[in-house]
């Protein structure tokens, strides 16, 4: 796996922190990593973007953005309102492919969910993943409502004949309720793909050294981690 596309079932589900955890685990495994933000919105030129946050938490990764828009909107809308050229899926794919010639792993983080529009033609992160031939990792919420949004995302990936690498829970609460505990078993079923990790709530606020040391324990071996889905399910169901 040279390029991994990371999307969410919605906005604010923990994509950036999950991207940082995947990057930190890959670095700990001795791999060189690049992080590409397809479209950064709602950030001024002098502010840190999501790729910068990943580097802050994960460590020495190469960071890149295809484009940055000032308003916190869907990329296509943000581009139109700013009078700027939109980001195109081909631009994202070309930038990621170049990074892949120089790194062991390239993580491409989307904006919002899989079908958030990049441009007036309806281009999306899914189109960039198709051009790259890259698997897609879906970051999902832990609690009530996540099964529907996760299954919709998974169905769309299958409809487009894209590989769903698996699902990661972006923020696992300290005291999960019944629905949240049940979702550990139900998420891989509705997604038709394995659960590949669960990040504890507040992980992104950890000091970087603590984050890097803990990250492999939040992710499954496929993501260079040591997390055991069955052990997690058994413990949380108790």
C-alpha cells in the first residue's frame, strides 16, 4: 500500500487525528511518510492547516496541500465564494503520485465526507482515489447514527469499485453507552470491511511524544499498529 486515502463519514469525525495516528505508526515502523491535504478550508494563509497538525502530532512527515480556501465550507463552494480556481481530482491524484515516488507511504486526507464536491463538475475525493487506484480508509463516529452513515459510505465505495481498506473509530469515549459498545461489532458488518482501530477521545490533545508512543496501540497491524479488534470488542462488551 503506497497511497492511502482517508475520508470520513462526515465532518468532525476525527480524520486529521486518525491521519496523524496512521502516520505516527508508519514512522515507528521505519517508513517514510508524506501527508497530502486535498483541500484545506477555513484556514488563513498564516494558520496551521490539517497537514501541519498531523506533522505536529506524528513527527517528521512531508506535508503538502493542493489548495487552501479561507471559508470553512465545502471545497467547491469555498472556491466559488473566494473567486479561486477549484481543486480538481486529477490535481490531487497527480500530487499524491509524485509524493509516492519519494516516500514509502502517502496519506491523502479529504475534506468532510467522501462525496463532498471539489468543483463545479462534481469531482470528489472518490474520483481522486479512483485515479490513484488507492484504497480508502473510512473514519467513523462511535455512537448512535454511525451505522447508517458508514454503510452509505461503504456502499458508494463499492458502487465505484473502490477498495475499502477498513474503518477506524475516530473518537472512542471513556464511558461508551450501549449503542456505542454494540457498534464495535456492527460497524464491520455494515461496512463489509474490518474495523482497523479506535482512537481514544481527546487523543489529539496529547503531547506529541505521548501521542506517538500510543498511536500504534490504537491501530490494527494493517496500519502498522498492534490493536486487536476482537480483544477490544470483548473488553468493551463486558
